[in-house]
C-alpha cells in the first residue's frame, strides 16, 4: 500500500473510531474537521520522522562522508538550486574526504549517494549493475515521451534485448560505416558552403551559423543512413518534419531543468506524472516519431519478404532475430533515433566551441589532418578508410578530451532495486544513486591537477590514447560502463571523428561574438547555449 493510501486509510479508521467511541473529541462536532485534523497530524508526524529523526538518527547512510553547509531541513537543496548541481558536485569530488561514496541530503533531507571513485563506480556499473534501475520519474516522464527502449528496460529483459541488438554495433560493422559517416559529413560541408554563399572565397568570414541546428540535422541524417538505411534528408531540408520535431523535443527548456532538479526529491511517481502532463507538445512529437518508426518497420519487413540480402543495421538485425515484437522495436527505434543523433550533435557543438576557444588547437588539428589526408578531403570522390581516420592521433585526442570535459549526459540517476552495498557501505533498497561524469572527470585524484583544463595532449602520451592518463577505465564515464553502458559508443566516436575531420578541413571557425561566454544549455543532452560562429572556407 502506498504512503498516501495508508494515510487516507488511517484517517478514515481513526475518524470513525472517534465518532463512534469518543464523540466528545470531534473537532467542533464536525466529522470532516476531525478527519482533516487526523490527516494533518499524520502528515506532520511523517515529515518530522522522515525529514529529521530518521535521516539524522537512524538512517544507515547518516555516517557516510558528506559535504558541509547543509541546512537543517533542506540539506543541500538550496545550494544545488543556487549554484547548480554539477558545480557543487565537482567541488565535493575534490574537497570531501571519501572512499568512493559521498552522501548528500537534499530536499527535506532525503539522502542521495554520489559515487566518485573507480572501485565504487565499478560496483555500480559492472559487478552489481542490475542491483540498480532507472528511477520511476525517469521512466514515467522521459520514457513516456521517447519510448521504453534499451535505455529504460531492466533486468533479464534488458540482457536479452541488448544481446539481440549487439550485432548492429559489432566492431566490423562500425568500420564498414565510416564511408557513410564521411559521406554525410561532406554533405554537411557542401550545404554549409552553399548557405554561407562564398564557397569560392577564402578571404571572407561567413554570416552567423547557429551550430546546434546544423549539427542536429547532420547527425539525424547519419543515424538514418547508418542505423536504419533511411534517407531523412535533414541536411538539405531545414524544414524537414522529423528534424523540426526533434528540434522541439531536444531544445533546452524550463521543464528539462525542473526534471533534473526534481530528480533530487523523493515522490518520483508523482513527479513523473506531473512532468508528462506539462509536456503535451513533447508527447505529441513522440507520436509523430512513433508513427514514422512503424512505417520504417513495415517497409523493412517488405524488403525481407522480397528476399533481399540481409543487412546489419539496427532495424534489419532486430527483425531478423524474430525475438522482438513490433511495439518493442518501435521503442528501441525511438530511443536510438534520439540518443543516436542528439548526443553526437551536442558533442560536435562542444568540439566546435573548444576549437573556437583555443585557435591554436584548431590550427594544429587542421595541420595534422592536412598531413594525414593531404588535399584528398577536397576531392568529392574521396572516402577515407576507418584506418585513416583512426590513425589521426590528434583528431581522436581532441574528440576524447571534449567528451571528457563536457560529457553530453553530465549526470544520470539510479535507484537501488534491492538492499545492496557500495565499497562495503550498506545501501538500502530505494536509495537514489547519482553517477556524475561531469564531476568525476574533474577529479584531481583521477585526472591530475589539471583535471578541469582542456588539454588534448593528455591523450597523446605513449599508452594514453584510450585512457588519457587515468589509471582506471571507470575514470572515463561519458558512455558509462558495463551492461548498462552505451551500446553505441564506437558508433558515436567514429561518427564524431568524421564530422570533426570534415568540418575542420573545410572551414576556419571563430565565435560570431568574440566575447561569447560559455553557458551550458540543459535538455536531453548538455550543449553550449546559442553557440553562433562564422566560417571561412579553407582553400583547396
């Protein structure tokens, strides 16, 4: 029985007992006033117990390391609201002595766990991954809009579905997609040249370009072509229906911020329901995407019935497995369409931001690209191989450093589904656990004293290409790790590398406003807010 139902039940029973056996205790001789008094008393007792007595005197989490500055009733909530969660969490990682977990009280002292060190992170993501699930407000709110795909399902069902989809993301399969990634990247370059109107002039800077819109159109086309063998043509058509839907859905909004902050509170089922009611536009948009996904399934099923050669894209693999229903597949496609284009779009926006902020890095990258693929990039018939792209060390160093310093999903919540433990600390069922790549990637213990600095060369030292110098693989959390880690990590990295290589080889990029101040826009992913740039075409 839920807490609310229990309170109502107790209120009714107590009121009836008072009315039947102690009528003199009725408030002003009115049953309703008595019921209200009984209900209010229970609420007060419950608040005092759950917000003061239990967390401060009885909770098994009360003795864990925690930051200073908590208020008596609201914990760290007001500080989180004022400074923003990630800024505070970054300071906690470096300032609060801990053995891998930090407890911080939040709204009404409800306790949260921040996981910050490799061993603790490994337990949550690897050895005990299925002890944790997505909190109900994530499933109810976000899942209702974007489908209950691989990101949102749990347990054995998740294991089975992931196994069926893995062939689409196999090593060889990704390598075979590089020509598609490159082809779409060059389509973006060509369309940008047409848009700025001076494709033959290498001396003038272009009109203002809003990076996120162009990046989103390019990555939507890539996930369509590489993941579904569908041509969405979003690059050529800014009015593309699917592109406009995703612009609405992915645009940062006050509701995205509200959802993030409410993740720190407790009645998550209620929160999820409220958020869905306030996102009618998003739900309507999701219906458009869902209808499109059903159409894709029907078209692919016709191809299979016509005995066409089997393919290894996400849709084909899922249908060939025969183990995924149409409704399940629609949920997967909705999730992949969103995650597969919005996150890489945000990552590309961050790369462009850093290249504008650090012109020397941009120049060095362009020089190394010119050496690795001299003049070829300007040949419309040229398609680099996977080995050529992967072999450009500084390109991959820049991309890795951007993904480290600006993870596009800066934090994610888990909820303990059973009584469990982290590095020996008892974690009761229902505890909300926070994984925060944004904070962990700024840990001086893991990344050195310059952890908060943009330094691609940390990935260039011998043996550091895959680690950036961090001693543990779990120090890099942009794609998370383990069975709940991003299934499309290799896909996303390859796509981003091709987009960056094509962009930097074709254009010199600078801020449209030389006084641009970084502001993080939070939505489905985190990206630089209103990043506008000017381009100058690089001569062939």
